[in-house]
C-alpha cells in the first residue's frame, strides 16, 4: 500500500506543478533562462507625425471654438514617455469668447494613431516653455477658414 500512496503523491505533485507552471516560469522567475517565458517586446513606435499639417487641419482639436487662434506655431514632435505616441507643443494668440485678447497661450498635445487625442494648457514647469517653434502654413482664425453657411 505504501507504493500506491507514493505514486498518488507524485501524480498530485506533478499535476500541481503543471497547473501552476504558467505563473511560475514568467520572465522574472528564479528559474533557469531556458525555462522562463520570454518578455514581450514593447509595441513599435509610430512614425513621427507631420505636426504642422496635423495641427493646421485640426485647430479645433487644440483650441476652443470662438478663441480665434492666430500666429499658430508648433514645436517638433517628441516621443510620449507614456506609450508609443507623440507629444508636441502648440502656441497661438487667442481671443476670449467676449472678444478680449488672451495673449499667447501654449498647449501640449498628445498624438496617437496620427490623431490628436488630448491637449492641456502648459504651466511654467513644462518644457514647452523652452521649445523652438515654427509657424504652420494656415494660421487664420477658425471662423475665417470654416465660414458658416
């Protein structure tokens, strides 16, 4: 009877090892390298976007309607440290909804899949403050470019 108990114990130990093997042999386990699962490669980086064209075509994705952005300028794209996308800085002269000049405002835009996904107004600690800017081709106010019929 001792032999039967030993084989059942070995069978149970083997089954437990097989069932738990998925979690034990990951890339950070203390197993020999040939037993470890390979860490997945990071996703490939997107090609750098044409910031001038992207912002020029989608000013309404960066600036609020009625802000009448003029003298729109953009920085070079930088890889977004949070993922495979890009970030860039956009600067323009804006007007409030009541027509009062707001002066120069700077936004950081977040680009993923070739589209502007998000934007935020920068503060004094953001590196957009020291970026080099180039004007986009068409920086007329949104209303002048998209007249209402």
